[in-house]
């Protein structure tokens, strides 16, 4: 799974940091770039729920990973060949629909694999120590592309690199161990007993009060983060005045810091707790976007990347673990798929609005992103109740520590 995360995020790291500039050089306006990112977010609303539902219905998730990675690679090759706004948008849509399910799907595979290990009495692998290989995978193509772009190669190189990584990810997915329950007959009997769709069961679990507030806050911060993903490369090249090759080093800086935060996620939760960590992340991200909004300097553009690590832990590590704590095997994949559908819905709303605001200046876009983060901070401060460890475990337990699970002590009679 470490290799799978590495390769999947290699694809994303090859494409997403550069695609906004590629779109601009293909003739798209700022508003059309925002619409392209809206398609990326809209795909989160549509395809992950369907694919994770199929995985919970006993479709082999490894084959789904193979198919999604292969189709994503083909669409990137096609994107490098087409011209014009319509064809570019069409091929980009295919890439979005095939790539977006891969992240929640491989999260589901990881958590299912840990469930199988627990059943066999083997120690579990903490999620953050597996997920960090995705962060490392995101860095590698940025380093490679910085060198290639400095040598004079075009931005098409980013698409070709992403396609090659997608092919490797498809091959690797075929080698994964089967994460499905060994006793499929028992699983089928449980499915018959629970007549609800796995997605419905996941929705019922998400309706717990503290999960509703938690999800709403994460959605707001992710909306702001989506605006940043869309316009930061344009901010660097058009507002700060840097060449496109500097997008790679800026990405490397942010993601290198992210590695440290992901490795230290367990320590952060132990020291701060979930609530204070989320609050700190929302406030730090608001500060980050406020600084970008108010400055066109290179030092600020690069220096604010130091805030990326705590942002990623809050929206890309903690949610997956917390949600899995409330998921059963019957809807483990669907829990992750439904969550990304909700966060994607927020980004679908954010990007078109941001595209309209961007026509009046990128600084205004970043001020609006900062306000979204402040709203999330207020929601966390006033309404979020951190689960009590006694009856509602939080990630500082099994999934977010390096310690093997400890068997509970039986209660004494009487």
C-alpha cells in the first residue's frame, strides 16, 4: 500500500501543480480555469460514491484501482494531444472522473487490510505512516519536472510524466493483497440482514452530531484550499512574475513540510487533541491566504508554504481516520467515498464563485478564502465536541499511533 499511495500521488503531483498554467497557455481564461477545477471537484461528487459502493458490494477493489489508474493515464496522454477549449475540457472531465475515486478507494483498501491484519492477530500499520508515502510521491515529480522545465521542455512534460506514473500505479494495484473478508458467505449474510445500501449506512453514521460539525468545518477549509490550488500557480506566474518552472520548487517546499507534519500527526493529536489541532489549522490557513492576498512578493509567496503541513493533516489525514473509527466492514469504502463527495460539493460551489471574483483580481480571491477558514475556525470553537475517548475513540488510539493494539482488560463481575 505504501507503493500504491506513492504512485497514485505521483500522478497528482505531476499534473495538479502545473495544470492551471497549462490551461492558461491553452487559451482558457481565469474563469474557464476555475470551471475546469470545478469539474475536478464535481467528479468528487459523482464517481467516488459509485466506485466505493461497488467495492462495498464485493467488487474487487484492486481491479477498480487498476481500471481507474489506467483510464487516468490514457486521458492524460489525450489531454496532451487535443486543442481548443471544448476538447480540453472534455478530456479533462474524463481524467477527473477516473482519478477522483482512487483516493477514497485506496483509503478503504488500507483500512480493510488493517481489519484483516487485526483478525489474524497481526499488528496494524498506522494510517499516517502509510499515507505519508503519498506525500513523498507528490514531491518526486515536482523535482523531476523542475529539472526538465529548466532544460527547456514544455509543460506537456507534466502530462506525460503523470501518464507514466498512472501506468505504474495500475500495474502495482494488480499486485496488492485481497483486502476483502475471507468469509464472503458471512459477509453476504450480513448484507442481507442489513438491507440498507452501504452509502445509506455511511450517511447514518455521518449524522452523529460531532461528525456533522467536524465535516462542515473540514468542508469550509477544503473549499478555501481548492481556491488556492486553482489560483496559486497563476498567482506565481502572473501576479508575482515568476517563470512556470518555479511552480515545482514552491510545491516541493510545501510538500516537504507536509511530510514532517504527517509523520508527526500522532504527536500533534496527543499534545493538542483533535479540536485544538483543527482550530489551529483553520487559523493558520486563514493567515496563509491573508498574507498571499496582501502581497505579491516572492518571499511571501514561498514563505507561506510553511503553513501547508498543518492544513494537510487537518483535511487529509485526520478525517479519514476519524471516519473509519465509525465505519463497519459493510460500508467502510462508502464512508470514505461519501465524505469526499461532501467535500467535493463544497469545492464545486467555491470554484465558480472564485473564478468570477478572480476577474476582479486574485487578491480578492485569497481574501475570500481566508474568510472561509475563519468561519471554519468559529464553527470548531463554538460547536465541535471532541469525542470522549471512553466511548468514541479518536485517532490517538490504534490508527494514529505506532504502538500495537492492546487487548482490553475484562471487566470484573459484580
